[in-house]
C-alpha cells in the first residue's frame, strides 16, 4: 500500500489507544450484528424481551469467537460476528411444516441444532486441510472479484439506508471522507479514529435535530432513547438458555448452504485482512485454521442460541484500511469489550438508537474500501489479456446480477425439486443469493478451465510477494 500502516499486525499500541481503537471496531460491527436478530425476529416469533436477549448473546458470542480466532485460529486482525449467509436457511427452517405453528423457543432450538451439527462440517473442512488444498486453484484473478464483491454486493445497505435522510446520511459520508482521507494527514487523532469521530459527529447532529423538533417521531433521523429506559441493567447470556437444542436432517442439510457460502466469504476476507494490515499473505495452514476455528465459533453460537453462526466481518476490514491500524492487539481488545459490554443491556440499547442513515453512510465508505482492496489484487495479473478481463468482468457482473434474480424467485427454485430433495433447492437458492459466493465460484471455475499462463494469471507475481508465506 502507498500509505504506511500506523500499527502493523504484531504492534501493541498503548492500552488507552487500544481501548479507543477497539471500541471503534465494536461500533463498526454494531449495525450488522444488531440487524441479524431483527431480521430473525418475525420468523422465530420473538417478542421484544427475547429480541434483546438475542442481541446481547450475539455480542457475547462475537467476543468469544474473535478471541479464539485471533489467538489460536488464523491470528489475523479480523473480527468474528454473525453472518447474513445463515439468515435464509434459518428462516426456511422456521417455516418448515413441523414448526410453522410452534413458539419461539421450539423454533430457536431447531435452528440451534442445525447450527451445532453444521459446525462439525465446517470444522472438518478446515482442520482436515481440505480448504487449504483448494488454495492452489485460487489465483489473483479469482481473489480480486471475490474480495471486491464483499463490498460491492452489500450495496443495498449503503445508499438506500443513507438516503432515508440524505442530510444525516450525506453528513456521515462527508465526515468519514474528510477525517480519513484529508485531515488524517494533519493529525494523529484523525488518523486513528476517523470512523468513531465521524459517527459521533453525525449522531450528535441527529440528536440536536431531534431535540429541536426537526426530526420528529417517525423521521429516519429521529433519535429515541426509549429502548434505553426499558432495557435491563445486567443480564448474562448462557448456554442452552432456550432449552436443549433439537436436531433434524432437513434442518441440518438446509443450514449447510449457509456454511458453504460463509466459508467462501471468509476465505476472501482472510486475504483482504492480511493485505489491508500488511500481514503475510495467508498460506494454506492459516486458511485451514481460520475455517476450523470459525466452525468452533459456530458451535459456540449454537450452544448459546444466537439463531445464527459466526464469520469474518468485512466491515472491520474496511475500518483497518481507513485507520491504517492492523494490530492484532486492537482486535483482541475489541473482543474483550464485546464480552464486557454484552452483559450491560442499557449500553447496547444506547447504540441501537443510532439512526439508519448514519449506519448507511458508514457502510458507503467502509464497503467501498473493501471493494478497492479487492481490485488492488489486479496489479498482479495481465490486464491486457482478454481472458482475464472477461473472467473478472463476468464474475463481478454475475455476482451483482444473479442474486437479484434468485432473491424474489427462491421459492420457485426450491419448488423445482420434489419435497424429499427440496434441500437441493435450498442450497442453490442460498448460495445464489450471495453475490460473494456467486462471484467466487464463477471466477474460480473459469480461471481454472480457460487456458492461461502463470504469468498471465498473476501466479508468478503473486508468488514473489507471498515468498516464504506459502
């Protein structure tokens, strides 16, 4: 990268600095983490009290999984959290004929069972070394569109959210750009905390606007603290808090689609995190450990009952790029904060009051950074090659286009298969709904069947950079 990192992966910033930077990562993953329980609420039939427990549990499990991954797993500065890949299978499980009229706890236990058994599948893929052996087929031609789609495929969470009120959403974008790209050259404060400062600045304006009557109840930028008053002070999530998980073959097989998509996405995230933090390019052992420990993380999530699993968070990879802080210690500090703050219901409720336009503005900047990092891998390939241009362009286009078709037609796709093998339709629907998974599969397939030299495909230049890492 052209701009030197302030803290690299092995650096250990002062405790105070680590706490603030770790808190910034906590805020960065807050929106996506909270969004998952809200999406699952209706499918599970949860009430507000159960929803609050799900949110706290998500953060507690994220802290546990992040510590496991950064300490024993791939040891990259990467945050672990809930995954959108599991939402489709979870909702489908809740809609099964045997569960359609059941209550929240019955549905939750069934989802837990599917996640727990699926976790063993992911652990087997990782710890057996299978994921690492597949890396020989993954070149920069595959990595570039795969990582780029981590950011690009999330376009629905950017401008559409920020555009619910462009005054606040646009202000968030402007503040983040000014703090991270302009003022960062003049001040250490802006170099280290552009996201935190941008978020707080826009949030304060929204609060002032609410108090002044400019953003009344129901306005997109209205800030309400009602949830803070209603939230309990302390509640510690614990394993089997919803009862003993139940297991069924249909639910487990359906959930495997989410695991497959998550593993593909996480592999791309490992390369993005390493590149963003100027760490060695992940070798097969690093990828294997990472996927294996994500399986362990999903097992933990299943025990606690988040209704979801765990995966690597691309949002926080974007934060590393903006702050130029890739220290593992900072991510571990963020994990400790997740553990500590998860038991304080009112603290989480405060940040749940952040208006959606601010969250959307943050995503516009951070996901764009992730997309740019993905495209930076093209420096290794021959861009005068029509072969490469076709594969990269086709993977990017279909990664954005196919999910737009699959989404509204998922039930029809599942309906193409007899009831006894409807799980095949669930897998096709889930994977096809992930732009990242679609782009990765197409790029990987075409790059390995369309003839091309090692130099043309970027293997030669990429191997020189990897050096002893591989």
